[in-house]
């Protein structure tokens, strides 16, 4: 009888496999660019880790059906501010969400094209290491998709976001006096290379200041300014090595 019960137990384990206690699906480093993004399946959860300095996590997600796509970040530490960005298959930003200190982040996006998308998770407060959980799901029951509610950013606002010189060598002068949404202490500047990898990040403590950049190779870079409400982009050039 015990032998029969043991065989039945083995049969059900093979037929309905269940992860062992303590088994966690984790991200694989490096995943700090579009080209090295981890795969993430809708409806699944993944445990990620953000290091204290200049670490962005990228995830590649194939969404096989239209619907309302939700991303949730859980287990955010009290001293960490997390932000999310969603990109389409051409790496164009289609949505972003600003989190609050120590709070979970939820972002909804209307998906009208079945395709591969990219999710970027990053923390702007470089204080402690953050171990978080990212969950995604797609609700295909939504019958009234407008595809007009997503926050689309990427176009700089001329005359507001000022910086010089461009091309730059070592020091960038930042002038944000004409930007009403700037709030010192909760706005950030980030510098990326063309592969989407973060080079440096700086908290905005004043509306006029100088930013000493790390050593840069010759080429084009992306300068990103994030306020509480908007995200701005500008291209910056380094001419000399």
C-alpha cells in the first residue's frame, strides 16, 4: 500500500511540478542595457537587485495579446525612490511612472500591439542596496482600449532645460531656472551612452550648478532630466577623447 501511495505521489509531482521551498527566480547580471535585458514573462514574478550606485535593471517582455499591461514593484525600502519606464521594440519610451519613497510602484499601460517590450527599473536615491520583486500581468478583458492614455515622453522642451557647453569636455553647466516643475532634492540628472547604459547620475540640489562628468570617450550621449512630473531628454556630444 505504501509503495502504491509513493508511486502516486511521484506521478503527481511529475505531472504538476511545483517549485521547491525557497526557490526564487532571480535576475541575471549584467542586465543594465537593452542588449543584455533579462527575459520576463507576463503573469510571472522576478526578484531583482539594484546596487547602490548607477545600476539600472532592464527586462525584455513579449506581450502576446492586447490588453492593459500592469507592472508592480514590491518590497521598496523606506530610503529608496524607484521609477519605471516602458519601451517598445524600437526602444522608444511609451510610459513611465514615478514612485514614492518606500512605496510599491504600479504602472498601467494600454498595449494595442503584440510585440516585444522593454521595462527599465531603477532607483534614484543611491543610499542602500535594494532587493525588490517585479510582477507583471496582462488583462485582456479590457474592451475599450484607446491607446491614447500612455505617457509618451522624449521630446525636450526648448528654452526650459538649459545646459552648456555642448560639445562638452569635463564640466557641464546646468541652468534650470526656467523650469517651474523643478524641485531641488527630488529631481535628477542622468547620463547614458547610446547602448542605454547609465554613466552617471546626479541629484539636483540647486537650479544652477556645475556637474563634473566622469571621463568620457568621444561620441554621443543622452542627458536625461527627471522631475516629479516630467522627463526631458537632450543629446550631448563629446568631441575629444
